[in-house]
C-alpha cells in the first residue's frame, strides 16, 4: 500500500481539478483551492464544471471526503506537504505567458509556510519560472531549507484528461533536491508501480491498463522545457502534415496514405498526423507562441515555430477558399456548419478553427446554421443567435435546405451520419469536410460534391 500524502492543488481549471480528483483516487488527502467562491460552492454541492469523461464519477467518489474544496489558500498550504500550482498562464499581448497568477499564488503560499513544503508548478510555464517562484518565496522571508520548488507538467488532452492522467506515457518529476524529488515521486507511486486500478464498479467502462507508467526524474528546468517542447513538437507535426496535404492536393495524391506511410516509421510515429483545418484549443496556440518567445528572450532563433504558426493560420484561410471554390459567391447562401468546438469530445471553443471560419462566412453575408453535440450553449455566448447565425438541434436540422454542409470538428457522430438522409436534406449535396471524416469515393458514389483536405475530393 502506498503512502497517503497531504496535497493542495491551487486552481480548479481542467488541469487542477482533474489532478485533484485523480490524486484523491490514488489514495491521497487532497484540498483543491480556488478563489472563485461560486465554483467552490458548486464543487462542494457535487457539481461538475467541465465536460470531461470519468470526472463526474471520480468527484462523486471523493468530493467532501478525501477531496475537499476551499477558497482558503493559507489553511490549505498549512495542511499540506506538497502544493501544486495549477492556475492559468494565459497568453499576454507579446505572446509570452502571463505569469501574474502564478506570482500572486506563490506570494500567498510563502506567507503561510511554517514547515517544509514542496511547491510544484503544474501549469504550463516557461523555463526559469521555478527560479522566480523561489525568489518570490525567499523575498517573503521563508528560509531556503523550509521549501523546495519542483516542476511536474501534465500531458492531459481535453476530453480524455482522466485517462491520460492515470495512464500517461510518462510522469515527469523535475526537482533539484533528493528530498523534493523523492516526495513527488512517492505521490505517483501507485501509477509507477502499476499497483493502481480504478475499479470497474466505481467507474464503469474505465480503461485499466496493467503497465506501470515510467517516471522521468529531471531537473526543474528540463521539466519546464519538456512541456513546452512537447506541445510545440506536436503542433509542428500538425502543421507539417497540413502542408504535405496541400502538396497532395496539388499533385492529386491522398494525404491519408502519405501520413500512414510516414507514420509507420517508428521514428516518426502515426499520431498527430491528421491533416485538417489547423490546431486550436487553449494549449497549442498559446504554448507555441510562448515557447517562441522564450527563444527570443534567450537570443535563440526559433523561426521554425513562427512558421508552424503561419501555416496554421493559413490553413483556415485556405479552407475558406475551398468553400468559395465550391459556392462561388457567399451572400445570402445558407451554410450548414457541423462542429463548433476546437476538437471532438469537448465543449471548449477557445481558439477553435470553426469559429474563425464561421466569422469569415458571416462577414461575406452567408446565413449560417450550426450544430455541435456539446458546445452550442457556449457558442451562443460568443456568437449570439441572430437572423444570420442560427443554431439547430441536430445535424440534419442544420442541413435543412442548405446550399452546402461544412464539417469543422471531428465528432464521431458526424462520421456516422446517414449520408442518404443528408443528401436529400441539403438543397445542394455539397459537403466540404475540414476533418476528412468521409471517404471521397463513397461520397462521390452517393452523389455528393465532396471536398476535403489533402485529397482529390
Ligand atoms: C494538447 C496536448 O495534446 C496535451 O498533451 C497537452 O497536455 C495539452 O495540449 C495541454 O497543454 O494542456 P488538447 O489541447 O486537449 O491537448 O488537444 P489535442 O487533442 O492535442 O488537439 C489540439 C488541436 O490539434 C485540436 O484542434 C485538434 O483538432 C488538432 N489536431 C490534433 C489536428 O489537427 N491533427 C492531429 O493529428 C491532432
């Protein structure tokens, strides 16, 4: 049986809340701190603020027992051996990460330290942030032997965050002292020893694996860099395949075949080689910009990342031109849009390519009717319903009498559409697919005019 450790997690965003719930599931005593009183009340009352598989089950099992919620950072710090900082690090105007929340939390933690604590960065932060946190804590009069700073980045994807946390590819423990490194590694002992299982009864359908997760012990700086470099590399893979897709279109080849061909080389790997309308979300755009900025600050030319960003921006415009090539003019055309979220399986709209494309359609005078299985309510707050921006209850209602159908998010339910029904629902059977959900040959046989990414058709 692993040792139970007292943990505070500061910030109940998607990283903080998922980490807190999973730590409780792993047998630790957890206090999750947020300064949003309403959110804390909601969590105490059994509410679940984000759409994340298995999170409701974990919260139901542990909330108000080994997982407590509070606004009191001081009390949480004093009651805990390890304090994880998981507050937001939004993008500032310069492209750098805005670390003011981390700074504020570090000062407050410092004022509450009276015995040895390990303060761990869990948010995505630029290299050297640990040094700043250390300075802030020292400036507040805390002696150096009463604390250590560590970095323990997360590699969670939205929508599959709980599974990613409990069965990740690796756990990165970045710490500069034996004591902090050992304590942090012992938190993850249930995962690294392979002794942890979510019971099927407690969380029905949860995928359990019996292979232990490797723990990578590094310095704090290396851990900070691992997180930024991982996200930047994945974004680079996506931009790379998107350009290859554009070349495929020019020569009449199929990018799916090319991606498979290069992805079966184990040095490259098959994942994140799906061509589309570009990456979005709350992480890649922000982290690529922040990592590029880190390079700039250090006098290191990381022009490669500027190119990754440029390709990503172009990809949406290119898709829009594809729509133009199918429709000729836009004014008063009725366009059905399937998908608003930045990817399937989430209700998150942050930096969603779909919103950017809808914006271009509306500017050209089109009438858009959109449907998304999870993100409609959020979308209505950003794009309020109007004569030209409409929302439908399902895919077929969105397609009713439309001049064309655009697929902008890779939801599985779109891939499973009844194509014959869709054909007679649309005014013109034109489908422009930004996520390559359909087979071009099948679409042609079913009588569609079908355009997709990096393929003839
Ligand atoms: C990403 C990383 O995958 C996580 O490892 C990381 O922990 C997280 O950021 C973070 O830093 O918090 P996430 O933003 O949830 O996770 O989404 P992804 O599944 O990575 O997708 C990002 C974007 O890339 C989406 O818009 C998706 O549609 C697009 N994408 C992804 C492609 O266009 N092609 C692909 O092959 C894969």
